[in-house]
C-alpha cells in the first residue's frame, strides 16, 4: 500500500490543489491527513488562497481515500462539512511490518510520547517542519506543512511505501528518505 501523509493545509485552496495533483501523480492508495485541515489558527498568517469551502469540496471529492486525525485548529463543526472522519486523536497504521502512530502533534509528540513499542514510528504534523529523528528505540517523523512551512522548510508531504519514507516538495522533488530497517 502506498500512502501520502500530509499536514497543516490550513484552508489553502492553492496548496490543497497542488497536494491533490501530487497525490494523483504519485498513484497513492490513501491520503493520511495529520490535522489542521480547514482553518489557519490565530498564530499563523493566512495562507495563499485561503478558501476553506474550496478545500472542503476538493477533499470530499476523494473522501473514501482519506484517513484523518484532528488537529488543534480542527473543530466539531468541521465534521458537519467534511464527509470523512476528522475527530480522531490518532490512527494506528500497520504497514509492511511497521507500526505507525499517526497524530497531529499538539497532544502526543516527542516531548509527550504515546505508549508505543520499540522500533515504532511517531508521525505527526503541527510544527510545520519536516523531521526524521531517532528517539531512543523509536523514530519521530514529520512531513512538514503543505501550506505554511516554517524554519525555511519546503511546502511538502511524505510518501510511505514498502518500508521507505520519502519527504517531497509539492513539485515532487525528493528532499529526504529513510529506509526502515
């Protein structure tokens, strides 16, 4: 199974469109959204083409292909307009023998680790910075932000397939790769 992981769209129709174009070109089976889908939040500037209603329409168009966790900017009202579940705090994925604890990052993160076993992955967004870091016997990964990257990082996403995690920008250029095991 090939999964695209992305975080922090923050209502940008422009960057959501670019992400979905990459999703189609990458021929992924599922899109894992790591929260902060529709709103920009009080700490962020408005992203390019801030248009949550357009983002709703685009994502609802592929609702059966989306897995999603709740971000700190996601609310109960989002459940009324999005046609896929958005309010889960985390998702456990088992891919190619790898356990991935996927969450937004505002509750569970490298400073407040969830109860996961050895050699498992904590995957979250929230910081808007791409990361691949060893945490003892676990890995912490972050795909960065689709629409509001921080610390000089790129607008991007992650591809997970066959035990390989690839960070890419929205032009599809590989920025980093990690091979599990």
